[in-house]
């Protein structure tokens, strides 16, 4: 409840976004400001959503569960959890209108994984009914959901195993490097990642314990265990990069960005 707290922000399309709780707003305010205003001693915040007000209006104990916004657009998927539970509802919100979209995307309460592919399509991993969850209670199936159609008609793009932790899908919006991905959380510490090529999952070769990400023309690996890559042993904690297209064609030449020592390790 201290007034001295720094409002931590994330940058998106020219604005700084912040979720703020205090004594007057215990459930919190989702708000934004400009960079110029943020630099002042008393930023002027534009409130997008008041959770205390929303909870009273709807008779719900809503707790903020994050927002996933479509790049370059005003649409976001808002997560609302009842009392702070792991499961949450997802509802489409328009920033310009300061309101939920009538007839927009909406998911019932579940441990869902949802992300934008474009304005009219979502990657959805949720409770689709019998057999759609892992033994851990998280989604086992990823589907592509088209705006204006029932969730039941969404197209399946990937399925994990019942013994997995969870699955999910995502889209890289980087202009000129747009790609669709699905991931499979095999255990808490191991995973497999696939690129969707013509709608089919193509696995990215890597150790199951390594973390992988893409950045423009690059693919980047963060190692959690030693990796013997074509005769060269890269120790746990190393950071490696390769040209994405070459890697997917089977070329295994990498650039070592970081190697740990007895006194240094990779934080991020």
C-alpha cells in the first residue's frame, strides 16, 4: 500500500502499460500512459479496466490474470480468475472502446493457453472435453479457432500425450519472419517445440532440456545440460545461435554466444 512503489511497465505501440493495486483499488487497475508522462513525478494514467468496478457490476471476485494483446491493434485477450484460481476465463477487450467486445472471443473458466495468430484467429489450448487434458489437468490439444465460429468447430493443429504437462501454440509477428509454433511440455524441465509448416508440425531438433527461441533469421538455444553437437561438446549453461533456415534444413553450424565459467553464468 506504499505510495512510493515504482509502477513497473511494459511497452506496446507507443504506450506504457501497468497493472496497479493499492488501498483504494485492491483488485487493481489496468492502465497506460505515454513515455513523456511517465518521465514526470506524477504520470497521468489512462485507466482501461477497473477490476473492482467490474467485479461489483458482475457479482464476481475477479482477480487479474494478465492481458495478451494483438500487435498493432486495439484488441486484447483479458484473463480473469475467480478468487485467484489457476483456471481463468478469457474475454476479448477493445482498448479504444474501454470495453469487452460484444460477440468477441470468449473462453469459459479453464487452465487455458491462448494466443493470437491474427485478428480473426487464435491458437487455443483448453478443456475441450473428455480426453483433452493431461494427467496434470492442463491442455493436451492445440486448436486454431476462427472468429465467428463455435469453439467446437476449431481445427486441431497439435496433440500432446496424456502424460505430458501441457501444450500451447504461438505466432511470431516479426515482419518478414512470421512463423507459427506449437510446444509440448513433456515434463516440468523438458519440452519439444515444432514449427507449423503448411499446417503440419515440424519438430525443431534440440535436446529436450534445452530452451529454444527464434529472433528474425536466428534460432537460439539455451542449454540446461551438456550438448554433444557433431563432436563438439557445449557445456550446460551455454547460449548458442544458428541461422534458422539452415538449421531447419539440417545444417548444424552454430555460433557460441556465451559459455559459462567457474565464476560466471547466464542469467537471461
